[in-house]
């Protein structure tokens, strides 16, 4: 499992971010791109000139139907042409209102005005009291906030089982949230193997709460008490998701599947098996090499060994976002059809 921040460090960073965030519900005609690649926004207090993140540029390309490859090529080779293209297509959308999210003076998201703002700071404030009421066995195993998402990996030390003698695992969940239109609030079952602290995210069991709601936080369509009721209902949904995030039945089913996976050996070439697995679940060449190394080092040439080689590789990946995704990809190996695994396990170079 990738090590992140402490919960205190996370809370401090989110508080600092809150102080530097600015959001604009602005007419599209008030936004223009300048040849430097920055965006200029006309606000009631004057012009705001801001650089944009790569994610915000990708959103702009998507919104304006400019192929991303061409957008990136213009940005690198012909910034004047890019500005001309972007401004032309922005002019065609002058009647639209967009949500522009900024952090520390940088435009980080270009979104529909209907996007519901659910900040990481608010999610954490909702979740921490619920965790404290779930008992002394609840522990935050890892947490992080990146440019893309916030993560909380939570385990319940009171819910434990063994894959084999001396190989205990504990149940938990991972909560993630994106503030820039890249993901909804998501809660997924999480299993931690104690002998190596590898984390496995059961991606097929995901629960989500989308960032979609009323058109603007200060919408004139609703009375104040109606707006408050909508917000209260949203908080209750998040509360219920957290309270029901750790399912004993889901945990027990996954443990049984992992125990069964130990009985599925790799009888062919480990190199070929890793090659096929990496291609099927979307690992890079470097990640594939790390998986092979960890598979051989652990000496467990089985489906369970392959799963753990993938989740162990997550610890070696610098990006917390990608490391978490690799932990999620590991569960794909656990749920491969029997015939597919046999083909992989018996493959030869």
C-alpha cells in the first residue's frame, strides 16, 4: 500500500487549499485564451490572468471538440493558432455559463455550471465524525490529496481473517473524491494484507455519489430552506455510504476467493503470464517488469502470487493516483474467469 500523509497533514493541506480556492460561475464570453496558453477571465473586480493545469486544458479541448492530440500540438508548436482556435469556439458558446475552478491562482477545471461543488475539505468534515463513531477498531491506514483526487484508506482492525496460517488480512474501504470533474465521490471495499501491507481495492463493488445537482450554489430557482434540504440530503447519503462501506459478507467472499487463488498455480512461463496480465489490465512496460520481479522474489507462482505482485508494485510507483489505480487493477486478477486464468497460467514464451 502506498504511504501518503497523516490525517493531520491531510487536514492542514485541505485547509490551506480552501484559503486559496476561487470559483467563478462566468459567461463563456468572458473567458479568452492568450497566446502564452494562459486564460484571461473578465470578472466584476477586473481581469484575472491565470495559467491552466494540463487537466483543465484537456477539459477545454473536450468542451470545444478540438482533438486533444491537435490541441497539444498547437500548444507546443503554434500557441497563436491554439489561442485563435480556442477563442473562436468559445465565441460560439457565448450564451453558456461555465464553472471555472482555480487553486493558488491556477485554473484547474472548466466545468458545466451544473457541476455540484463538493470540496475535499467538506467531505473530510463529514466523514471524520462518522469514523470516530464506528469504534476503536477503525484506523486510517493511508491518506493523500493530489492534483486530481483526495483519498482515505480506512481499515477496521476488528474485522480480520486469514488467507493461510500466518497471513492475516483486514477489511476496510477507500474513499476518494475529485473536485475538478474527474470523478464522483466513490467508496470501494479495501483489503489490507498485514504481512506486507499490500492493499487490494475491490473495484467491482463501487458505490458512487455523483457531483450533479442544482445549477448554481446561489440559484434563484430555490428557496433557502430548499437549498439547505438538498445539502442536508446529500450529507446524509455520504454518511450512509460511509456507515455501510465495510461489508463483512463482501470481505468474507473476497477472502474465500483469495484462498482459492492460492490453489491456481502458474505452470507455464512466469514471464509470459506477467506479459499477458499486464496487457489485459493495462500496466506499463516498467510496471510489468516490477510485477515480474516481485512475483519471482516472493516465490509464490500462483494466481494469488500474481495478484500480490501487482499490488506490491503499487508501492514502487511515485504517483499516488497511479499507485491506487494499480491496487484497483489487482482485483481484476482475482476475478478472472477460470478458463482465462488457465490460459495465462499455462502460457509459454
